[in-house]
C-alpha cells in the first residue's frame, strides 16, 4: 500500500471510529443480550439461550404484531407510491415557478416535528375529533367513525409523514427518462396509457424501488406515529420493542424482537435489489 | 406511402412567431429536406407534422386526410430522433417489434418483420443486445429499423446524423439514401447541414426566420438562389457589399464585377455573394477572360481534396477561391500575382438589408 493511500485512509478514520463505537459495538452487545435468558423474577440471567427468538417466532401474540407491521409497511408504501407518482410527474412537467413552489410544499411538512404532526392527526381523527364532530354535525353519521387506534389512523399518519421522501426520490428517477423516448412510443402508435405502462413506468423502476424500500423500512420501524395514533392497543413491532425495554424491562426479549425486525428489513432490501437488477437490465449495470 | 401537405402552418409562442405561414407539398415517395440555421423553425414544423406540437393555425394533411388535430399515435408516421430515443429497457429486437406489436403483428410474422428490418440496416446479429451496448451509429440504425418496420406513410428525420462523427455520417448518408430509394419512402429530413441536405434530397426547402426562402431541387437551390439569404447559406461564399453601377457591381477599391442580375436600379447598395468554387483563379500570364480582377495570393490552404487561396485584390478587399487539388493551378503559392474572374450568372446580388437576412 502506497503512502498516498495510507494518508487517504486517515480521511475515513473518524467515520470508521464513529461506526465501530456508536453502531457495531452496541449492536454486538444487543446481539449477545438477545441470547441471554430472562425471567420476570430474577431479570437478565447469565446463561445462553435461543428461547427469546423461539418465543418471538412461535408466540401468536408476536406473530400477529409482525404480520400487522409488515401489512402496515406494504399499505403505507403502496399508498405513498400511488400518491407520489402523479405528484412527481406534475412537478417535473410544470414551469419553473410552479416547480419551485410545489417542491417547497412537499418539503415543508419535514420542517415540523413528527410528534407535533402525529398529535395534529390525533386532533383530527379522534372519536371526538374535528373530522368526526364535523360529520356528526352535518348529520352524515350518527356515531363517530373509528379513525384512530387502528390501521386506518396509523396508515394516514405514516403516509403523510413519508410521502415527501417518495416524491423526492421519484423526481430524479423520472427526470432521468430520456426526453424523446415517450414521444417515440406515441409515434409508434402506442396510446398514452400504454406508453405510460410500457415505457415510463419501467424506466422509473429504479427510483420506484429505492423509494419503496426507504418508505417500507421507515414504516415498519416507525415508533412515534404508531404509538400516538395506534394507542396502547394497536401494537406494531417498534412499539412492542419499546414496551419490552421500557415497561416490561425484558431487555433480552426486546433485543430479539429488534433483531427479527432488522433481519426482515435486510431480507427485503436484498430481495428488492435482486428483482430490481433483473428488471432494469437494460437501464443500469448488468451484463454486457 | 403517403403525400404530405402543409397549408399556411403557423406556430406562435406568446408573442414570437416561430413558424410564419408555411405551405409545402411533398409528393409520395419524395425526399424533402428542411434546411436552415438553428432557430429557423424547421424542427418545430417537424414536431407539428409528428403531432408532438399543436400548430397555432393552419392545416396538416397526410395522404389527403386532415390530421391537424390527431394525436401522434394516429398519424401513421415514423420519426428518427437526433437522440435516437431507443427504449433502453428493451432489447434491440423488442425495440423494433414495439411498433409492429401495436399493429397487431404476432408470432412468426412479427419475428420475420423484425429480422427483415434489422437486416436492412445490417444489424441482423445484434437483436439480443440492449441499446446501451451498441455504438452511436448502431443505435441510430436500430432507430431507423424501428421506424421503417411498421411501414409508415411518412418517415420523419430530426437531424438524425448530427450526433455521429464525420466519417460515419457520410456512410450513414449513403445507407439512408439507398434505403429510402429501395423502400420509396416519403421522407422529411430536418438538418442544418447543407451537404447532407443536397446529397440526400429530391428537393430542399430552405428556411430562415420561420419563413421558407426557397423550395427547389439541390441544383436549383445551389445554382439559382432565390434570395440573398439562400446565396449566403449554400456553398462556401465570399460575402461582400457593393453598389450597382448599371450591369456591374462596384465592390470598392476600383474593383467591379458584371452580374447577370439586371433587376436592381443604378446606385442600389447590395450584398454580393461569390462562391469560392465559382471564383476562377489563373496565373497572371493567362487570359482569365472578361471582368478579370488582379490580385496577390496571401494564403494557400491545403484541404486535401481541394486547395483554398486567399487573394488580396484591392485595399481591404480579399476573396477566397478554391480549386481541386489535382488542378495545375493548385500549385500556386503565396506572393504569386493572379487574375480572378467570376461568370456573371454566378455573381449573386441582393439589395442590402433585404428580408431573409
């Protein structure tokens, strides 16, 4: 290794130290913790066991929570995608003034703290919240609609929070589609709809995948919004991990659940990348 | 094959008229170039014919049918883009098949026609590749195959060769001309390159400032330019200014040339265009004919096929003359005294400051 290279390595030394001390070490400690036995009476024991993991993947209580979390992730990701795609296209195809204004509007909610935004949704969605009161007042419904403490409320909150990420990732992806390609499809007698599905959509796929992975991973690991809008009864993995650590003081159990969540996220990213590479062979990388 | 008529076509953006009442008739199987400098409106016209832009007013007829309000996918056209515009996520064969599938061509006929189209552009062996694995010239040939495969009524070209390097461009010009002649395709070819337009076209439609300056065969446009702009744009011209004195043009410095153009009044200030290849150069001993001007060679530029001479004929008046490299006069050297002459019908004059400048 040349002297130049070694001096170059110094540049990445700070971030390496930070990652080892701040990420790898705690993860390793958590990993060991998740393999410790635990009992409500004596706390964390000092023998090794797989009990915590077996508990998580066999107990119907945890399985329901895992299933619910994944379902939530899929729904939030799909809704974000459906809402963000037309918005990204609109932003891309409007004039410079409208473009700047709409990008600012998209980013604007990010300036507001998640707790505040989630609380805002509570005010709107609660059984005696603004929406239900208004609908009852208008005589449209007799009893309050269940908008909170369930899938609906958490979904609404998370979609609103993660929509900007999806929009901001889709814009460059759509921008990368060569200008004349859609015109070429139209001239070759494809309808606008067919052009969208056979040309625009496949060419935007890399951005769609990146955006979807990001929103999915953020959704299944979100804590604040599910805690506030899901309440104590509608539990997802992140809130349950919090519960295990902070309320039950079952650190090994919480650690095991956290690792299961991490493994699910990593598996999904890996799988999505594989699919992505296969579907975008002509656009990026791949064999030549 | 279809014919094409443009009737008083206008395109206006806010206050600017990019295309000003353009009318053009293109017969079946004819190859017409829209030639002009950038911003002359030629690409705008092409995009209106393709249906990618809506005209402000006027009509577009393809095969006698008014298509002015029809979307691009209902006009039965092919368009070859400057950027190629291949579908990057589809293989070469799938790119070519795209238009055929829209026509409902299936199975053996589909693969047969894809193979045929690719064979026509000599890319039969590359059907499985993706566009990014091909060179620029190959990509443009795929784009061509993709456009001709569905047998469109009219084939449009938007500066298709300008992204290619010079040699490849000349090869492609020949290929394109052969293909067009074989298939008898009605073609509209947009270019800013006069050589390309002259080589390929049956007729050239020369444009400037959104207005047609002249429509004619390459010979007509070259030999009898209708406006001062055309004379300046075509060939490699010497551009001078002068004043009419009867049938002669006074270029100043005691230099005058006879022009065949006798429509301009005595004393009119004019722009004079002399093509380099029309300026006959001869050693001083020779008799270069009537209207000869004497001068001294300042520079000799060897260009390969030809040699260019910069000749000072009077104080502040210099002319460029060009002779073939095989010509005995090509050996003239800087400092030699020479006689220059231009045939009267090759002296193009136009009133100074006339429209179309």
